[in-house]
C-alpha cells in the first residue's frame, strides 16, 4: 500500500502567521501528536479478517476458512498475538468455539455443521484475539452467515406484516406464503398460530392456507409489550402427520422507518453554508430510497433532496439564526413523515472536506461573524490521521471567515482518513472522515491452463502476486465454487478489502460493503463519501487521548497457551517453592516448575489440542501430606449481539433455494452410496442411566439436575447452571457458593466433566442436550467429597456420551490429596484444522466409478505461499456441475499489502 512511515507535515494555511503565536501554539500541537503516537505504539490495534469458502451453507456442510491477523495502520501480519478465537453464536449462545494458533499472522480452521448441533437459521461468527478484547467486541471480526436445512425446514413461509392504528387500538395483519422446497404452493393446509410476549401467550388461532398457499392472520397488538420478545409462532400440518414450526419476531410492530441527518463537520452554524447528509432505513435497518424537502419555521421551502444510494443522500443548507428546520420525507409507499433537523448554533466554526478531486484533498474552514469577532487571531490546528498514524498537521491563525487549502492525497494511505479541527488549547472543534482510494491493492492474478473445461476435468491455475510491478512473497487463500449452485450478490460480500480498509474501523452496519470496491466510477466514490458522512468514527477519540484516557489493559497478548494456578496447603496457605510437574500423556512430555511466595505456578507456551489431558502433580521438600492444586480458569468472552448487522428478516428457504436444492440432491446421493450390504458381527449396544461422574464419593448431593430438567435450557450450559443451580453464583469466569462469597470467602468451585477437572471456558463447548446429569455439591453438610478434591464446592457434569458405571469410573479418579497431589485437567486446546478433500479423476473409468459429483465448493486451499518471484500454482478437478465456476484469491504480503482477485471460467 505504498506509504509505510510516520508523516508529520506542517502546512501553513495563512502565510502571515505571527511567530509568537506559532511558537506558543506549537506546544499544543506537539502534545496532540505525541499522545496520538503513544496510542498507536503502546495500544496497537489488531484486526482479524476471515476468508470463507462461500457466502452461506447448509446443515451437513463444512465451513472452510482462513483467518488473517494484522496490526497497526499498515495491516502488517501481527506478531503481537499468536492465538485467534473463532466463535459461532446462535442468538445468545456459543454453539462452537475454536482456538487457533497463528503462524506469521494467519490460521486455518473449519466447522462441521452437524445436524445434532446446527439447525436452520442465521449464525453470528466472530473472531478476535485476547488483546482485542481490551477495545470491545464491536471491533472484532463480526459476520452473520445463513445456514439452511435441505430436509427439515422445507415449509418456512415468507411473511409480510402490516399494522393499522385505529384510535387507540393497534391491529396487526400477518400474511404468510407457504411453499415446499420445490416451489409448489402448500394449499389447503391447516395452520395453528400463537402470539407471545416471551413466555406469556397473548392470543392463539387456527386457519387454512388457500389454493395459492397464502394465509392471513389478524390480531390486536395492544398487548404486545416488548420488541425483543414478542413473536408469532406457526405450526403447519403436512402429509404423514408431519408438523413444521416457524417463529417470527414481531420487532417491526414496534418500530418504524427512520431518517437521520448528519451535518458535515458535526453541526449547523448560523450563516455558514454546509452539506447535510441523511440516511433513511426501514424497520430492519436496511436503506430505503426517499424524497423530501426542508422547510423553515415560516413554512418556506429551502432545500429538496432524494436518496442516491442505500437510502443515503446529501443536500446543501444555509442556516439562519433564530430559525428552525424540518424535513418532510416521502417514503416508497407514499407515506409522509416529518423530522426535526439539528438545532442551529449561534456561533461556531466548521470543517468541510472536498474529496472529489483525484489528486488533492480540499480543506475548508468556515466561521461566522460572531465567532470570528471573539476568536480573531487565535490559533487553530488541523490534524489528519489514519489508523492512529498522523500524516498531516496544519497550524494557522483565525484571520478571515473562510480558509481554503488543498493537500496532495499522495501523503495518505488507502483507507479511512480522520481530519480534525482543534482550538489552540487542544479542544476538538469539528471533524470529518473521508475515504482515500488509491486503487493500490496487490496485483493478484489467476491464470487457467485452458479457456474452458468439461466436467470432472483437471484444472491447473498459476498464481501471480505483485506490488505494482514487483513480485511479492505472501500468504493467500483460494476458494473455487460452482456459481450455478451458489448464486451470490458480490456487492454484499465481505472481502479482505472492505473489511480491513473500511468496516473494521467503523461501528454500525454498512450495507453491501463490497459495492464500494467492486466499482471504481465517480458515482461509487460519491456514494462512499456520503457513507463517510453518515457513519460515526468511534475507534479513535481525541477527547479521550488528550485527557490521557487510554484503553484499560485487562487482557494481555497471548504468545501461547498458559497453564497456571496456585498450590496451597490443606489450611489454605500458599506453598512456597513447591514443585509442580506438568505432564501431557498423549505427547509424552513432562516439565517441572516451582511455586513463588504466593504459591503461584505458571507453564507458558503449552501446546495441546482439543480433548487433550493435562496432569498436574505437586509435592514439597517438607513432604507435606495435605496439598491443594487450584488451576486458573481463563476469562471467557461472553456472547454478544452482532451490532454490525441489521435486523433484517431473511427467509432462508427463499434466499438459499437453489443452493438447498443441490444440498438435498447431495444428501440423497450420499444415502444411495451408503446402501451397501456388509456382513459383520453384530454389536449389542449397552444402555443404562448415566451415573454421577463422582459417584461413590458422597452419600448425597445438594441438588441434582436430570436430562429431563435440562430440556428447557438454552444452548448455553453456563446459563443453565446459573438459572437452575440453587446457591451457585457465576462471577468473573468462575462458579462460587453464593453464601460463602457474600461472607467474603472467594474460593471458586471445582467443575468436573465426566470426572475430569475442566475450566470455565471448556463449558462453552458443551450443549445442554448432550448433558445427562448435573450434580451440585456444596461444602456444608456434604461428607468426604470436598476433602478429597480440595475445592469449595463441586459441580459435576456427566454427558450422555460419557456414561459409565460407578465401578468403571473408580479407576480414573484422581488420587487422594497426599504427597504428590494430582489433578487432571482438560483445558480448551488448539483446534486441529482438517484438510479439504478434493477428488481426483485420473481417467474416465475412475470418474464413472465415483458417481455423481455435486460439490458446490470445488476447491479450497488456505495455504498458498508465493515464492520470491511472486508465483505459486494450484491443481484440482471440476465437479459434474456445468456453467460458471468462480475462483477467488485473497491474501496479504509480508509488508501488509492486501489484495483480492476474482476469476471466472466455463465448464461445459
């Protein structure tokens, strides 16, 4: 991306500046720049971008992805953190969580969409490092991915909701359209429906679809009390007594379309002509085209406007003192609404930026007579920064109502540029963000060995990577899909360019971010400039920086996995110079450590994979016979809403119809292939009720939660324990006995899964439907167990797959707390990424024997590394699909330059 060093350019807007003024004010300028540089150097921003093999999936698929981790304003591969976390979230529960080790700022992963875990719906995927948690989840990688089900959701209806206000009554009409997976209307089908406020039923009813598959449901809306919990649930009766249930949130009942106004520079100032941007969105947060006019308080029309892209537009306004302004908006359905514009300030100063010239950035500072009279000859600064690096500073004295100047765009890198006007005392007065587009991404190309191909034919592609004309070494990922089976809106895609250069630095939803990078015409640049006017830039706040309010560092960068804890005597005293042995049984590794004066021990750079056991043994030179090992539970990241996505209701069956039809064929084909008769010895399945993981150690529990009692819990086992286990309180990534915690005793409870000690983060990988039994042991009134395991209370979880008899389990119990005390842990380990399978058709006979090849992802390789000449090559075989195949390469070179390229070829 060209510009790679800190730039500090002094640009004098006014030639006649007093030396004394410049001397006096330069102290403030130096402070602003130095504090900005401190933020960049001491609190560097990491970013994670994920390249997926395709935009959406079906239950039974595998999500293939590559994570790119960058740092700083130049997007260089980060060496600060070496662990990336990737979570798949459904509503408020973490369904799947991966811990990935990074090498040179990249990591590979995959998620199998097992039907036991995943259902049809929209899932939030987030990715982050421990260091990124200091800056909040809004700046994680956040993306919503739709997952369809080819078999179990074939009757999900399209729905439209209208509401009519009659006097004080609200009447709701919901119109549903049912059709099967093949597009045939579901005629004359019985449907029952229920309207609810959370768990409270408001009204129920029944109906029958008409001959075209439509059903109208009408009900009163006055009793609905929450936009977050109100819902409509329908159950349609199909053939063979099959029932299909669908639930629709009624958020649109409570909300209306909205229009917001954004004066350039931050406010309207009397006598200063300004641009005003606006953004109109529907109830789901998506842009809608509107027209409108601005009228003042005398009824005079002073401006007219209309949307030019995604509900956004712009108009000019010359505000006058003692006047107020309203905008009259006309929506697409003809409805009108009136909105107040921001109040007009009596006095002030405003910064405007003209970004329409290809070579230069125009800067304009304007004020009115009142402000000029008060601050004449006072100094002010202009600072422009991108990603925390300052590239331009300007210093001048206020000597006229309007200043204009220009700055070459070559001084700035591609990306978001924040231009801020400061008073002499360092107070931010006005601000504008613009997007600098140099079109200087890496020059990536994919070249096929043939112009077109046949089905199942071998494809050879050469990869070339250059920075301008110079070859570069870099890390890239390539996905090839059958576009006939996976149709996609390219403008709506999240790409390495749209993410690292645009959305990762802005808070809030950006509709179709790919649009701004797929087109390079003047209209797109104008639309992008309006986007900058309507988006809040919240990552970088000068107000906090100048007040020395830097982000509190709670989470440190992780160079590797750490196993740590405390060694104590039976009386709770820390053991100094105790010997701790860490053993990894599956890798035959054993390491010793020594505790400090506080009894603390720590093993760094421990490399273990998921489901690996870690055994800790402790002893002292005094041959202490009564030791406790307390392992630390890593602080987990709770689920969060994806604020960067709208609340749009996506009908997955309609949006993914073509894809799901192919997915159904794939499943049917795989079932056919499995119909092979194999003679083998019959294995009898032994079933029994799940036993306690710690059975035989205590005559009683304080509370037992059976699998039947857990049926009403959500995905999240932690929330399930919190809401059902009496006297247990979760806090700071641990469980405590609440009465003891309230009395000042803050020793966490120990958690076991199938008899193995686990940390708090491990519980996020468990689903309640997989749990057979939860037992809660509180210290008071329970004999034996807490003395044996040296914990202030125990939560014992037994999974359905981990059932066992008491006799079988006794052999696996940790030994008694004597000399050489031992504890077995199962911490969250690294995920071992799988390798994408690509079939090989060496000859025609081989191709015929393989059967139908209905793959939608034809090829995926996350580990393409170009050589010193910028070259690499890939090779694979096509599937049976005919039509257009689409190959996408994305990646980054060693200097942080990023790039993307799309190739299409025909299969006949």
